[in-house]
């Protein structure tokens, strides 16, 4: 019944069906943007023509805020299901905040799973058995059959960060996570 509390005073005496119709019409005008894997950033960002990226949706919200401000019911950015590979950090700053009574919400479409992935998936065939004797000499013999290597440069990964001479604190270095299935 929260919706009924937002209906103008003059409409509260109307039959419930008419009040519901009015409330439905008001809800249609809420500002929404949609992001989907099959979208294009040149689209309008609505449900039938979604954006492809969170960055484009953020730019649309910023543009809206600068031109006319946030609408009374705020803005919702609906993210449709799938895994979104992020090439860089997706940042939301103070200029991306909602305002009192004008929320700005990024959320998954109900019933759809959204995953933001900031890493790269390496194909299994990229991981090869080590055959260089000079590397085997540095490893325990029991580990040798289980050690693999991958040529990251051939996979287009060239930014490895800066490796420190000594480790102290949290170094920003590439990480590798393995998901091994039987």
C-alpha cells in the first residue's frame, strides 16, 4: 500500500480500480536504463534497445542529472543476466549518487544472474607442461609433472604490473585463479 500513500489527495476518494490505473500510468514514467550483453552502446538504453555496457548507462545517468536532474522517483539501471567482462575498473563517484527521495539504483533484473568479471579467462590449451630442464632443477621432483606455464604475451596480456624486489604490504600484481573440474 506504499503506492497509495503517494497518490495525490484529490484521487484518494476514487474507486480502487481507477486509482490503480492512475498509479500504473505514473509507474510507466519512472526513468529506467537497461544494460544487456546483446545491447549496443549506440542504443537508447531502454528494454527493447539496451546499452551494452555499464559505462554507457553511467554516462546516460550523468547526462540526465546534468540536463534536468534526477526525476522524482529516481533512476534504475537494470542489468540483464550474463557475465560482463570488464576491461577496467567500473567506478561510481559522488557525481553518480542519488539524492534524498531521488534514488539511483543499479540492479540485476529479477530472476536473472549478473556477474561482473574483471579478469580474463585463459583457454585450457594455453597451459602447457614445462619442458625446460633449467626450470625443473629449481622445483621439487614431485611437483614437476603438475607444473604448467602459459605465454601471457601471446594471449594479449602484457601489463603485469611492477614486481617489487621485496614484498611488504599489499602489492598490486597479477593473480591467477584456477577452477579445476574432474
